[in-house]
């Protein structure tokens, strides 16, 4: 059976069984969770009514009742003594009628039963009558006529009015307490329902979990374990071990695909071994070629070094004797002879300089120096000091920013800075005082340095060519030199793990930028 047929035959059964099982479990758990959520919502609502709404209403009613009793006692005391101090409780409770009126409005707003709202309204009306018909007239009477003017009939009438008000308040409190008790009973019932729902939810979750574990073990875990055992046997190197196609649906298809993959691996193994042998042979040849290249480079460096030394002595003799010839016979021969002697002297000098530059270029970066922390500010100062005469003749102005400390060979870094400043002085503009600026800033894990001048500049099309050895952009009779300076700068920078380039964005003069790796020792 092909993998496609295996998937078509088994996946429907496995998916349908898992789907039916999960749907049934989801419906069961959903019903239980829904019932528990409804019970929890109802419990929270009823608990809020008992602990907040009803408690607050009873507390306010009790407070109003206490203030009303204090006010009645204060009025009777004032009727007996005439002392206005005794009226303080009445004055503090002067708004007791308003309080009961607000309780009645609050009862209606909170949706209390009509009996509670009616009792609150009766209590509020009785309190108003007691205050308006007894308390306030009696206070005015005592204040105007004295305590002797108060009659027992007035006191009795006030007591009757107060009893009505008290009876109304007590009725209101009874209604509130009955309402609270009824709500508490309902809260207890819903709490019992919620507890039962939680128990049912736990039992349902356990039943669903056990069922899922049994079915998944039968349908998935056991076939996967068998497939894993076959896979481990194959992965351990026994490619001849067959992968048995077992299990429902997708697992059977996966097993069949693994068996096909095993067979493909067996077929490819021989080809891979052959390929490995070819790669090993190629690697061996590449190693030999790399060693030959390193040997060739060493020979070339040795040749350049030896050739430079061997050429020094005969060239020195040529230069010395041509200079003696010029000194002794200059002006004694014809003009053409003097010109020829001048050509010989100039050629000998340039050849000496070329050999010296070539020798310096071959020595740069050969690893003979000591890597140490180099303060580029000190290195620049030494480079400028070496160029003191050329800088003074050109009246060049050199501006230096904050420079870092880097790891490198001090002599090479001095040579790098000396070549860059020397070029800026050499290729100055005839109409401008040379302005040279050296700056540095940190970029990532490197220092980026920049040498900017206001000289004749470098055409962008020659931005790469100027770093090649013996490459000149100007005739030797206009600007002296051998064309090795910037090539040596490039070799020094690359030896220190950086790169150097011409900044094309410079409008006036030239801007040469280069990088040097930043190290912990490079902090200023």
C-alpha cells in the first residue's frame, strides 16, 4: 500500500474517533462549566446583596433610628430643663426625617420589595410629623415662655407621635432583616449548587482524562513506541532493519514513509561513500596546493628581500659615480651631455627610492614586530615629527581629534600615519593652505579613523586603483614618488585586521578612512 492509500485508509478512522471523543468530552465539560459559571455568578450577586446592599440599608436605618431616639430624648430634656445644651443631639439629628426619606427613595432605587419601600415611607412620614408637630413647636414654646408653659398633654401627644415613628422604623427594619434572611437562604442554596457543580466538574475532568489516556495509549502511544524502536534501530546504523508498518491512519503512513526513506538511504549510502572518497582526495590535493602556495609566498618574499639587498650595492655605486660625473664634468661638456648626466642621476635616485620602498613593502606585516598597546596620538606625533620639514615648508595645519589606544606594531602604525599625512602634504592644492584633519570614532567592535585634507583630491574612478602597488595618477615630473605609499598603507591596515578605502562623499580634497579592531586596551 502506498503512503497516500495508507493515509486515506487510516486517517479517517483515527480522526473521527478522536473527534467524536473530544466533542463528547467538550460538550460534557461545557455543560458542567456552564452550570458552575451560572451558579458562581448567582452566588456573587447574592453575596453582594447580603454583604453590601442589605447590610448597608440596615446599617443606615439603624443609624437613623438611633439619631431619632437621641433627638426625642434631647427634646424631652429641653422641655424639663430649658438648657439649650441638651438640644445638641436634636440639632445633630435634625435631618433624621430627610434620612428616612432618602432611605425610602434608596429602597425603591435598589429594587426592594414594595413592603420594604412602603415601611420606609411610613417611617419617614412619622418622623416628619413628630418633628414638625411636636419637637419644633415645643422648642419654640420653651424658648419663648419657659419650661413652666409645657403641659403634660403636650408631652403625651409628643410621645404618641414618636411611638408612631418608632413603630414605622421598626417595621422597616423588620422588612429589611426578613429580606436579608431570604437572600441569605437563597445564597446558601446557590452555594450548595455551586459546590455540587465543582464536584461534578472535577469528576467529569477525571473521567475525560482517564478516557483520553486509555484511548491515546491504544491508538497513538503504542504504535508510536513501536515505530520509535524501529527508528532507533535504523539510526544506530542497522540500515538493514525493516520498519514495520503498524498503527492506524497517519502513523501507518509515517511508518511506510520511514521504510521508504530507509531504503533510499541504503541506496544513497554507497554513493555517499564514493563521494566521500572523492572529497577526501580533493581535500588532500587542496592541502598540497595550499602548502605549495605558502611556500611560493615565502619564496617570493625572500626573493623581494634578497633582490632589494643585492640591488642596493651596485645601484649605490651607479648613483655615486653619476653624481661625481655630474659634479666634475658638469658644464664642461655640451648641454645634451649635461642633460644625459642629469637623467642618469635622477634615475639612480629614483631607483634607490623605489628599492627602499619595495624593501619596506616586503617587510611590512611579516610578523617580526611586537604586538603591544599603541597610543595613536603618540604615534601621530612621531609621524608629524618625521615630516617636520615637509610640513613646515608647506605651512600645513594639522588638526587632531581624540585618538584611541589599539593593539599593533608601533613602527607600522607610525609608518601608516606618516604616509597618509605625507600624501596630504604632497598633493596639496597650489591655491590653498593645506588643512589636514585626523579623527576617530568607535563603530561596533572597531575604531574608524579618517584623514581629511583640502588638496587636489582623488577622482572616484581611481578609488581602488590608488591602493595598488606602483600605481601613479600623476606624472613623476609633477609629483615625485614611487606609487607604493598607499599600497603600503593598505598592507599595514589589513595586517592589523582592518580595511582602508576612499570616502567618495568628500567634495573638496581627499578623505581616506580606515578601521582598526577595538580592544579593551583601546580606551582613551
